[in-house]
C-alpha cells in the first residue's frame, strides 16, 4: 500500500469524506525532516556549521552556509508521490 493509499484509508476510517481526502492529497508532497547534526555522525546531511569541501577547495567564509544534503544517502524509492 502506498503512503497516499494508507492516508486515504486511515482518514476515511476516521470519518473524513473521500472528496476531502482527495483535495488534501492534491496539496501534500513527500518530505524528509532535517535536524541539526554533526557531519561526523554519518548523517545524510546537516544544518549549519561549515561545509564539507574537498581538501583542495577552500571556503572563505563569505556568505552563510545553511545546509549540506547528500541526496544519494536517502532511502529509496525516490521522492515521487503520484496522486
């Protein structure tokens, strides 16, 4: 069962009208949650801190480093949510 199917089943069991579920599903998108972590923890990415650059690349610190995300480290299937 796909995530949208599971959502529909649960919502209908809780008394939500099927038309309402369809409308909700039109606006939902799959997502991953990001939280602050050290790059040394083997995570798929991290927020803040310094960028993990190759040894031959320097970062002058100009600007703000927001996040690093290794998309290949995320579990499959790829983010796709057909409705």
